[in-house]
C-alpha cells in the first residue's frame, strides 16, 4: 500500500552516487507568488519523509519567516528540479508541498476527497492495469493514445483541471503515507493485497470498496511533531543558528548587524535550541516526474511518470 514509486529506484541510486563525492545534494525549488510570478531558489535535499524511501515524499527545511513559506501557504504547487552532474541525469518533479511547523502538519486522506473523480480517472487506465496483470510486470510502459502522442506528456498531466487549481497548504491531500507506527509486515501485507485486488478485480466498484476497507492509518499529530524534531536534530550547529537570525530578507540595520555578529560568535545569550519556533520542514508530495537520462554516448532516454490513485503510478516513455 505504501511502496516505491517507479521513478524512485533511479532517483535514489542517483542520490547515492552523487553523495559519494558531495557533502549534500541541492536542487532548484520553484513555486509561484500571489501575483503569479515564478520564484526559484536553491534548497538542500534532506532525505525522505520518516527517513523512509517508500513514502516517496521528499524533504527540505526552511524558515517560517521566508517568502517561500508564506507563498506556499496560499498556493502549494511546486516544481523541483534535481540535476545529478556525475550521471548526467535530471529529475523534474511537480506536485503539492505540505509543511510541518508549529501547529501545522499535512492532512492526508486516501480516497476521500473527489473520490469519484479519482476513481474515474483511474478507470480510464483500467486497460493499463489489466495489461499489467496479464504481463505480470510491476511497472509497464504504457502507450499514450494517438491524441496524446504529439503532446508533451509532462505538461498534459499538470495542466489538467485538478492540478492547475491553487491548493492552499491546509487542503487535505490524497496520498498514501502510512503511520510509521504500523509494522513493516502489515504495510507489506496490505500492499500485496491491494496489488492483487487491482490486478484481479472484476469491477471498479468492487475494487473501490475493498480499497477503502484496506485503508491504513495516516501519521498522527505526534508523529508529525517528532518528524520535525528529527529533521531539526539532523541540522548542523551553524544551520540551526540561521533560524534565530533577524527576519530573512529584511533591511540590514546597525542593530541587526550587531545581533548577527553575536550569533555568529555564539555570544548572543541563547541556547542551541532557540530558533526552533521558526523551523519548518517542507514535504514534497510528488504527482508527476519527468526523468531525463542524458547518459553517455548520445543514448538519451526520457520517461514521464504520473501518479494515478494511491501509490499506483503510470510510466510513459517519451521522446527525449
Ligand atoms: C547551497 C544553498 C542551499 C540552500 N538551501 C536552502 C534550504 O534548504 N532551505 C531554504 O529555505 N533555503 C536554502 N537556501 C537559501 C535559498 O536559496 C534562498 O535564498 C532563501 O531560502 C530565501 O528564499 P525565499 O525568499 O524565496 O524564501 C540555500 C541556498 C544555497 C546557496
């Protein structure tokens, strides 16, 4: 029920290769401000949610006082772009961000909102799922319809009505992330039965009913709070200090300059945990991935992955 998305093994393997030589991995994170203006900046990849790759949820940390935080509260759509220089691979991801901060955490629903719409979009893909069950392969390369074949598949998926709407940060998200307290075997058992169900079902109504019954519990408020603390504890002393500095982006005055200096010299009279109130974790819930492998020797390949329902993804091979 919670399983690696088909893009995740290539992405994780690229992360590992890059980390052999680099201390950290940075990526470009973009959103739009309230005037619709695009905003891009460098951020550091902080691993996967709950330190569990199978959530497929990517983390970075930020200051609650930053512009991006304020903007994401109103419109949580994002694009993130990772380029792995050693492998010549790019992963471009779109989806919705959610934050874990003081009193705010992601609200996850599985198949509760717009359930009919989600089910009917999945129904369109019924043939794909059937062909998957016939071929027995885990992640088929689906053939787009002729109408789609000349369109740019990545844009096709993110420009549809559901995705194009602004989504405030406190809107519930339909995404499969199971509470870390659920034992691994139970997660696996549910995943296996869901897979079986999707492959062997006779009707969508039946699959839908069974799917809803199988729903496992999402993380609790306490688990979100400890995830924020886990991420804070991973930060270096210097990185923690930035959260107690004066308002990011505000005009530098003499007074602020003195404060910055005392923080840098560790003589500002605060403890190492101060600044935590400004610390937020941004969770990237990915819906579409555009993976470009420029490889070596001109053998380029490009895949687009779209999340259907729950953690069911569809893979398209597209022209590079
Ligand atoms: C190498 C590098 C890594 C950075 N990592 C982060 C990060 O993880 N989180 C973050 O909020 N800002 C990070 N920044 C700073 C942002 O790029 C940006 O300048 C700052 O967050 C303000 O952006 P905003 O005003 O759009 O919110 C990083 C900058 C650099 C150069």
